[in-house]
C-alpha cells in the first residue's frame, strides 16, 4: 500500500481527532476532517441551498448534522486532492456513506469503541489550544506549560446539553453506518477506552496489517 486511505469512525469524543493526527504524521497522509472544515467556515452563507438554517453554525451549535449537500462538497474536494488520507467525521449517515462509495475506495475502516458515560466525560473536559490546534483534557491530558493552560478554550458544542444531543444524533444516524461496514466484514474495531498510547498501538498495527 503506498499511502493508505483510512476511514476512522466512532462516536463524538471517541478519540478520532486525537488518533487521526497521529495517523496523518506516521503515514504521511492528509487529515480530512469535516468538523474542522465546518468550524473554519461556520458563517458560510448556505441559504441558496434551500436549507433550514442559513449557516453551518446554527446546526453545529445545536449538535445537529449540517446538510449533506454542504458536507459532501467539502469531502469530495478534499479527497480529490489527496493521495492517501485519514477521513474523520464523515460519513455520518447512510446517505453520506453512499456518496463516499462513489468518491473513493478505502484501504482500512476503523471504529474506536467507547462507552457513553466516558464519552460525556471526555467531551465536557476537552480543551483546545487555539494557537496550535492541539487537543487536551482537563483531567486526562492537561498541558504542562502554564502559558498554554492559560489560553485553552472549550469548544462551543462541548456543553453537557449539546453533547447529549450529539450522542442522540450519533445513535440515530451514524451508528447504522458503522453497522453497515461491520455487516460488510470490513470493519476493524479498536478498544478506544484504553489510554491514548495504547489505542495508538492498536490503530497503527491495524493500518500496518492492511498494507
Ligand atoms: P466533529 O468535529 O466531527 O465532532 P465529533 O464527531 O462530535 O467528534 P469530536 O471532535 O467531538 O470527538 P473526537 O472523536 O475527535 O475526540 P477527540 O480526539 O477530540 O463534528 C462537530 C459538528 O460538525 C457535528 O456535531 C455536526 O454539526 C458537524 N459535522 C461534522 N461532520 C459532519 C458531517 N459529516 N455531516 C454533517 N454534519 C457534520 O477526544 C475527545 C477528548 O477525549 C479530548 O479531550 C481528548 O484529549 C480525550 N481523549 C482522546 N482519546 C482519549 C483516551 N484514549 N483516553 C482518555 N482521553 C482521551
């Protein structure tokens, strides 16, 4: 396998962003993430697309999915420019999974499995460094540098109320996508409740085995 084409699936807070950064640097592939792309374009005017709201922000702040039309276009553009990639945050419903099948083949489909109680704890404790984009957690992974600690920010959708809605949306829309890959026999499950380095060992080995 030259540069692998990896799909990483899992619930909000399962560790997709944390592990995707490692995959991107270890295997020299693009990190294609719909969440980051949408956060960078939160105020984009999508009113011409006949959507319920006029910007991605209104969907994201409520924990709802941004319309497929918007997200499909972002992924199509990003994948057309990448040889290898780790795709994180997409597909999130069966319709997006069908679109993805039209866009590319995949070498590895990974699922990070984490229980719901742990997901809520991880998301409400997550903090981001606005300067580097580094992901931290107040308890599991606090920064050592007091200057970094001082500037950390919480994501707007990481409040307890929005996290519960995101998990509901995940169960209803995204879990069937994971079940679909499982039924096809292509899903590699990784225990995402282990420490980050242990999860990484398993993720790395799974991708290498697929080579
Ligand atoms: P998105 O940004 O994709 O968020 P998400 O899927 O909800 O996932 P997260 O980024 O919250 O979690 P993660 O799995 O990356 O976990 P992380 O590594 O940060 O989407 C946001 C919104 O955008 C959606 O709600 C929707 O509105 C919209 N959107 C995005 N894609 C879309 C699409 N395809 N269609 C429509 N709408 C879309 O880890 C979480 C925390 O846990 C961190 O603090 C980390 O330090 C800690 N942690 C990580 N691993 C471990 C570990 N092993 N042990 C202990 N702590 C850990």
